[in-house]
C-alpha cells in the first residue's frame, strides 16, 4: 500500500474537525453557566418573587390603614359617645340658669334664711354641673361681642346698632356648647345690623 492510501487517525486531526457550535457549548459547560432553559426559569421565579413582594406591601399598607381607622373610631367613640346624654344634661343646665335669672341681684342681696340657702345651693349646683361638663370635654360658647359664625351660632334676630361692626353678636339668647371639635348645640344669638363692615372697622381701629 502506498503512502497516498494512508487513512487519517482519530487523534489530533479529529479534534480539529469539531464545529464552532459544539465548541461554544463545551465552553459554556466548562464555565459553569446555566443553559438557556435554566436562565428563563430563574427570570420567571424572580418575577414571581417581585409580584409576591408587591402583594405583601399592598396588604401591609391596607392593614395599617384599617388599624388607623379603628383607632380613630375608638377615639371618636370615647369623645362623642355621650353627645345624646350631654344634650339632655344641657336642658337641666338651662332650667337651672332660668330659675336663677328670675331672682335679680337686689333680691339675692336681701335674701335671708332658707331663701338665701336655696339660692346659694342652686348657684353651687350650677357651677358643679358646668365643671362636670368641662371634664367631659364639653365647653360653653359665650360669643357676645364676637363676629357671627354660622358654624357656631344661630341668628335669631337682628339688632339695629351703628356703634358696632355689622354682623357682631350683641345678645346671647341661649348659650351654645361644643364637644371636642364638634358643635353640640349652637348659641342662639342676636346680630347687629347697620354698623360698618368688619374689615372697615378693623382698618379704622388699626389707624
């Protein structure tokens, strides 16, 4: 057999005939890189983790809002839960005030014996009742001399008076009360009419 008929061996010559794709795959395996299907699975799992994290944060925020609403409702219940009862007590306070107003200062000064003791007892009861209301967060509104505020006052009539700014409370028919930040009962008042506007009066007094 001649040298031309020699068959190539399977050694180094066979290695040289490997394709580029096979070489790339072998290099990827040697470097420890994950195959394409593993990379896509990692991406999918990361997306699921991000979605679960977002759901958790939303649920946590909603739970926090519910907790805060519950705290506000509990606080409001403590502050305003006695509103109906307080209005009934105000009627008693009004009756006491009317009873005392029927006796003028001269008659009070001349009172003696049981009548004097009765008047002093009524005044003491009135002061004690007002202190009890204040302890429950109920405050009295006495707006005489103040600017009329429809949120706190109820106008019953107008009083012609050019000496005070227009819209000033010049008479209180019935005292008002607030509980916390809410009006329990508006003050019934008489309001001035015919005077200068509030802005004009303020400017003149400043000058």
